């Protein structure tokens, strides 16, 4: 996924002023540490810039992020439009109790997301609804969720190509 290796945030991650070594946990409250609003915005900007470069070369991209802020979703739509790319918006949802249970039982991971971060993200998601997205329930099996996501991304079927569209150019 395009954003899995993206790291544009600050090196001081936990509010102590000390840099966390790469590959180590750096827990911090929501919108602090690695994820203050300024760095989140810069990360989304970089993500979309990199996506546009790939789209302009004819590549498909997956932008895996929380997308809780409507402004970031609008920017993604504009990027897709400028690149004359189809955009499939997919929002994975799971009941809060199951999300909390999954966070507690996760194997060793570098994610610093905990129940407080998950709760804060849920509050933001409710305050900025994402009606354009296809909701994928991830409380069931991986196969079921993946099937629903693929159906959203490939509405013409896995073996079917999307309709060809020429780019529209404004006259000089």
C-alpha cells in the first residue's frame, strides 16, 4: 500500500522531547506525538502527491488511511479528478466493543493506536460523516470483508475492465 512506508512526522514522538528510535513504540495522546494535526495534514498532502504521480503514470493506487477528516477526503477526490482516475471510497467499520477487543489482543505491532485513540477517531468520524463511502463491515471473516471491498473497488467484476474514458482537456 502506498502509505505503509510513508513517514513524514517529527522524530520526537511522545512529548518528552526524546526521539524514539525507528521500530519502537512511541505512544502519545490523540493528535500528539507522531500525529499532531499539522503533521497529519502534511502526511495526507504527501500521500496525495505521491498517489497523483503514480496515477499520472497509469498505475492504480490504494490510499490506506483513516480518512476521518472531510477535508482530506475532498482533497483525495480532487486528486482523482485531476488525474481522471476512478475513485472508490471504502470505509471499514467494526462495532466498538470488537475494535477494543482486537486492540487488546493484537500481536506485537508498531502501531501506537490504543482504545483512547480509537475512541477519539470514532468521535471525529461521527462528526464528519462519510456518506460517499461504501461501508465494509469488518466484524466477520477476512474473506467476507475482502469480498465486499473488492466489489466496491471493482464494480464491473474482477474479470471485467472498467469502461475506457478519454481525459477531458480544456481548450487553450
